[in-house]
C-alpha cells in the first residue's frame, strides 16, 4: 500500500509597497508646504527698518505721509529703557484731528529690532493708526526722551 502525502502549500502575500510610497510622498508634500508657509510668513513680517521715517520724541514730530493707509509706529530707545509697555503715542491728521492708536497685530506686534546706526538701541512696535489722506501728521509722546525716537512705516500687508 502506498500513501500519497499531499503537502499543503501556503502562499503568504506581502503587502504592497505602493501604499507606503504614497504615504511618504504625501508626508513630504505636507512638510514642504508647511516650510514654504512659514518662510513666506516670516519674510513678509520683517520690514526694512533702515527705511523707517524717524522723528524725535521731544516736542511734536512732523511726518509727511504721501498716501492713505495703515501705518505702524515703533518706539526706539537704548536697550535699558525698553521696559513695560512703552510710552503712549498720539497722532493727529493734517486737519489736527486725533487719530485712534490701535495695538499692533500679527507677527510684527512682537518684533524687536536693532536700530540701524545706533548701537545698543532697539525698537519695538507701540501701535498702528490709519492715515485717511496724504499730508503732514503730528506725533507726540507722553514721555519725551532725547535718546529715543519714534519710527513709522506703512503697513504693506
């Protein structure tokens, strides 16, 4: 008598690598998109501080604004003087009407920078206002200091 032994063959199926490759490609695209978003956000948040318009804090400063828009206001002083919330700044339009000074917003509101040409001096945002028309605007500071300046720039966002 002879017996025939059948050998059971089990086929083991390996998972396809296509799914893993697709997941890796999507993850890479996500990381690159996040990096591009951060880069463009930071690049737009760094204005050219050398191009700011500056006025002394002693007495009313006069700034000529050439077009309507929102303007950012920075207080620049020696590093040791930059404590607390900073001085209160008032701005009047060409007709003498006081303008509302609003707090800074977004990434620029916390920005601090070294003042070009003034070693040891730093600037930080103290507010923003809307200029409704071109003309000569007056700027006052509640705590005048001969070592400090007020810097203004148009908000380009």
